[in-house]
């Protein structure tokens, strides 16, 4: 046994022990650091990230590409609402209101869909810092849209608002942005571009809505608000705009609206990657079908019926509720145009969520020959105008029938008045109806459901000169011919529809339903298969409706259609509106 008693030997041993302890401590510190790095979640960027940090490394725009991985979202726990005393507020909501969806692969992928790249590196875009993921989605939306608004650069704006007012829309997340819909030089609102922008953003993976002037707070600017679906860095407020009670997937506007308004753009566009990430149509969970889920023809018919009145007083109330003149001077005797537009608007069948086409005052005293209205209010890419020079009382509607949603202007000719109305329904026997203002025997006006014609009875309907019991219409309007404005993507049974241009978010079943045919028939006629993803802008041939014999279609008789040069003048803000004249029989008379 060795006993060490010499001090010179003890000192080296003590030093060695101290050194060994220091080495052990260093290893412990390194191990703890590695463990923390492994288990700690990635820090979400603060609202100021990318704005004030000069050391932040940003990804060059040219290096951004698209790829496939998807990261599921955590459901939101906040929902927004408003009250009668102020602007929209926020209130907690329970997660029980949000229903998860299982992964489903859609048979027919909506046109324009493409999954985003999962890269959350910051990228500078104008005055904003977005993530690479958001900017890549925005690039895709720009390619789909292809219009005059620069989605990826100059149109991205920062919406200023009074600091004391709570905002229903988040605006600082890297997955949230606002798009200007004004001309950059003239600041004119580009109403004709809005629907195209919204649909392109939705197909590219955003929940997007138009925010109209004064909608968020007094003096707020008109713009499109967009939230990137599936973004793992979204705030709880932004998440709730997707999945909350008033969110995108619930078919609402993204925040509580006291009027209970649904999504003015027609509901969510749901790509297969969204379903695989846990997103789906929350409207499907409703146990009772809502008015918004009814077929558009049923919706038009039931909406029109609600306007029917039974007295002078009721009719006056409806006229004032439509509000087509200032100071309450609305007169039921000349409300035909605003009434027709109001029926379409309440049925969700006007073409956009904002702009001149939705201002019912623009339909009062309209006349296509003198002021271009109402046809100049409608976008030319969705509507087609058919002009007939033949007197309506002698026109053969069995050769060229009217369909639900058709908007007519009947010229007085040598009659008493011109008139505007919309075809609100066509029954199984081909009888065509409208809901419009009708003069009574005592001179009062009521709103009534009116039979236009019966193909099986030449003596029935207000459009027939032989009709003995047709009230104020008989031989008083349409003697100078008539126009039919037909929305091409809603044409039911229409012999004039032979093709359809695919828009962002379209699916074959939806297109088939609009044209009373089947998706399989469209696939067959166009030599496609059900795995084909339709590109935006693709021209489809539409087969004959499933319940109609193709041989029964006849060429329109007495029909003249506007030339392409004339159609180009149709659209929001058009001032010149070229039309051929009807000749000596045309006489401008008051409108009903």
C-alpha cells in the first residue's frame, strides 16, 4: 500500500481533479444546449420581424419555387363579431365549434389549384415582408388572374386605420395581405377586375374577400383582404377567419356581420391539398339546407316570390326598401328595372360583390339605346346580349325560349311604355314567369307573379297579343322589339350555349349543374378523363342538356346579336354603347 505524504505530489493530483471537473461541466452544458434545440418549437416571428431588424437575411424573389409538402393547421380559438354600438369586436369562441375533416382527394380538382411551398423565410415585397410561402401563392394567383392589377408588386398595400378602433381583419401576419383594386394613377376603382382577383387568390390557396368602402370602419378604403390557408405562422385572429363560426370555410365574410351576410363571392374554393391538410366545407355540416345551398333556379324562384305584394301600401314599402331614388321618392309605377335587379341581387345572381352593377339606382330609367344601361353595367365575359327586332307579341318562343335568369328589356315601339323584368322561373311544361310591378284596374301598382307565355297555349301570357285577361301588358310594350341579357355560366337548357371558358375554382360537376348536363357527358364530348385538371381559360364544349333532345334545338328566328366591336363596349364604367336601331317603329316611351 502506497501512502503519499509529500506535498509536492499532492498539488499535481489536485490540479488534475479540478481539470477533470471542468471538462465534465463543459460536456453537461453542451448536452443541455443540444436537448433544448431539439425539443424547443420554432419561434414564431414577432409583428416587427422583417421590419426593423437590419441583420435579417431575406430570400431573393428569383429563388422562390413551388413544391408539395403541406403542414396542417391548429384550429383557431377566437371569433370576431360586431355590435350595434360600434365597429366589429372580438370575442372568445370554443374549439367545439370547429370540426376537423378527414383527408379526402377530390375527384374533380378545381381549376387553378396548386399546393404551396412550405418555406417561411422572409421576403421583401414592396413595403411588406411576406413569407416565401405567401409570395409563391401570390405569384400563382397572378398567373391565374392575368389581368391589369399587379398582384405581386404595386397592388400590395398597407391599410391604415384609426388606432383606437379594433379591426376585424388581421394585417400584420406574413400570411395575410391586402390588395388594392384601384388604378394606381387615376385611383379609379376597377370594379370589373374584382371577381377575377378574388377567384384567382382563392384558387391559389387564399381565403379572400372584397372589403368595400366604409365596410371596416367609416372611411376605410376598398381593397381585397387575403389570408393564406395552411400557414403555420398565422395569428389566432387570422386562423379564425378561416375556420371560425364566421370564417371562410363556413361560407361567411371572415367576421361577424350584423346583417348575417354570407360570403358574397359564392363560398370557398377547396383544393385537394386543403382537404388533405384538414380543411373542408363547413357548410356541409348544416343539418338543414340553407337558402345559399339551394340550386340557383330554386333560389331565384323563391326569392322572387318574397317580393309579391297585395296592396298599394305594401308595394310602396317594397319600392322604398329597394331605395333606387333619394329621399324616399320611389314610385311603384317606374320601379321595373330596380325591382328586377333587386330580385337578382337577393338571389345572389348579380355578377360581383361591389360596383355600379350592384347599385340599384343605376337600373332606374335605364334604356340601352340612350344611356347604355342596364347592359353597360354587366361584364362582357360573363354575359351575352341577344337582340330581337320582331315585335314580342308575334315572336315564337317555342323556337327560342326564355330561361330562368334571363333579363329582358322590351322596347315600347308604338306602345305605351318600355319595360324591364327578369325571368324568375320556367316550369316543367315550359311556361315562363316573372315577378314584376303590374298596374291594377284602379291605377295602383302591385308586384305580382305573371305568366309570360305558355308554349302549349298561344292565347295565354302577357306577351301574347291574343291574351284577353292579361292586364296592363297586352300590346303596350315590346312592340319595338326586345333585348335578352343572358348570363352564359348560368344558362339552363339554353340552345345558344355551346361552349364555356373555365374560370378559377371551377369544377366539372359545378359546370355541369349550371348547364343541366353531367360531368361525364362533358368529359366524353371533350375527350377528357376524370383525372384531368382543367386549366383556367380552357374552352369546354357543352353538350345538350341531359333532359333535352338535341334534335329539338332550332336556330333562333329573327335574332340579331351584337358584333364583337359592340360587345367590347359592355362592362363596368362603359360610356359608349353601340346598338343598331330598330327603324321607324321605335318610339321612346316611359318605363314601367
